[in-house]
């Protein structure tokens, strides 16, 4: 198991670069491998995590496109501080003795975020202003039970290419009525779309009325169903401390 990452010129992961990698052959894409599930036909998923990683380390030779994802034992607080210093998204805390849980988000691991990120559903867009082409801002929501709730809009994080690509996939989804249950505070007349597209955004905080403050578009998510997108819980400080020692 692992994750494909696109690296920028400084060697930092860049989600937008990954989205565009299929059309940009020069993009530096690396597969970071962090777990070993089978070896020579034997199922390893019930072994403790650290045992699986020891075997994985012997198999992976780090290179330009394939790398072993190492771990830091019992020094999670220091690791998180280093991630913040490098302006990375955060770290993952895992229980060292945990088995591998297939197809579920196990309670044996937790994300400890530096940037707050959120998956959101695109429910519409606004007209462009000034020299901007295609659209001005995306209107975003998350599902509460079976209803889409508006959580804010973003007009940042796009380059010219991304604006055009998003417009191409949004145009066929245009509809007459709002998909949101709640009122939308758009700064321009909205164009509504069927709530089928999911994207990632980063933002500074949730406001008291449930809106994202200063959301920035990161990229589309092709692997996520819109109806599965809900508001992610905010980790408490005590949870971060426990996770850092896992």
C-alpha cells in the first residue's frame, strides 16, 4: 500500500501538480510505499505494523520514482513540528502494533493536520469578473444526511488551465435550481450544477455559522462519491498528543 505524490521544485508534495501529471510528462511523480500486505503469496495483514514495515524495508530500494515511507517512533510531536516548519499538510499517526484493515478507515490511524483540508461538493459557480475567464468562484457544500449544505465559495487556487478544465466538466451538469438546502451567499449571480463533482480545498478555519474561511481550491477528486462527502471533524489537542506517540 502506498500513495502516488507529485513533487514541486522544492521536493514538496503538490496536489494540483498530481492532477495535471497525465498531461505534463515532466512532472516528478513518486510512489511512496508505506505498507506490505502480501509477500510470496502469504497474507501479512494480521501482523503488527512494524513487522510489516521491516519486511517492506528489505524489498524497497529507494530511487527517483519509488521510495520507502519511513516512520518515526514515539517522537510524533517533533515530527509534526518539522512538518509545520516545512509547510507540509501534516502527518499520519499509527499504532505500531496494529493489523491492516482492508477497505475501512481504521481507528488505529489518524491524520494530524497542519493545513485544514476538506472534501467538498461543487454545487455551482459564479460568472467571471475583470480579466478572469470561464468562471469567478466555485460554490461548495457538504452533505448532512441526504441534503447538500452550503459551506462557502472559493475563487482562488486556479490557473488558466485549471479554469478551462473545470468549466469543461461543469458545463454538462448545469441545472436550473440550486442543489443546496441552505441559502447561498454568492458575490455574483450563480449558475447551478448537479452535485456530482468533488474537490479538495484547504482553509483557515470554520466560522460560527458553518462556513469555511478563506478556502483555496487544490484539485478534483475522481475517487470520491459526492454523497459520501461530509464535514470532517476537527481534531482535539488531546487526540493530537495521543496520536503523536502512536
